[in-house]
């Protein structure tokens, strides 16, 4: 599929419309191609944010740059989640399902991320096994979304 300005606007910035599974797969691959390198960069530079406060440095340049990248990364993740929602809403609508299901995977991923952030800080109230349940729920939502949007019979369901 060719991605020009009008196509990108329709797929990722517009909530209305319907698309087929091949178009959805192309759009999902494009979003993954943006998110994956950004995530790998973050994984690589994240240790720089764990600064030793016993050193009397006023400014640690590595930590500062890592946090600048974190702001950019967080903004990109939010934009990718919105784009995913718009793209998936079109495909769910074409499948005869509510378009609001398009937000299920980003919502589940944000809940999972928040749980992973919270658990080390509140381990007495939020046990490790709860994280496993939330991870399983995220995996289930992801598998269902990928099946429904990219693999299921292309004919729309009848109401």
C-alpha cells in the first residue's frame, strides 16, 4: 500500500470510514515500525535515568538527555495509540462491530504499563501475581484484536 499525505490522514487522524484487513495490516505495520525502534532506544538509554545521588554533580548530561528522550518517547506513544485507535475503529466498523473496540488494545496496554509502574512502589498492596494476571489480560486483548482485525473473515458480521 502506498502511504501519501491523504492516506495517512484518513488512516490515522480520522475516526470515520471503513477499511479492509490488508489496509489495516499495512497501517499496523507502519505504526509498529515507528514504535519498535523508539522502544529499543528507550530500553538502551533507560539505565542512564538511574542516577547516583551521592555524587555532587549539578547536572548529569546522560540523565538529562535520557529524560528529554523520555518526553519525546511518551508523546510518540500517545500519538501512536491515538493513530491505532483511529485505524482499528475503521476496521471494527467494517467488521460490523462497535468502532469503540479500536481503543481496547491501547487502553489495556496503558493499564498494564501503569500496573508495572505501580507494583514496585506498592508491593504490599499489589502483589506480583496480580501483574501476571494483567499481563495475561493484555495478551488476550492483543490476540483478539489481531485476529479480529487482521485475520478474521473479511465479510462484515450481520446484526
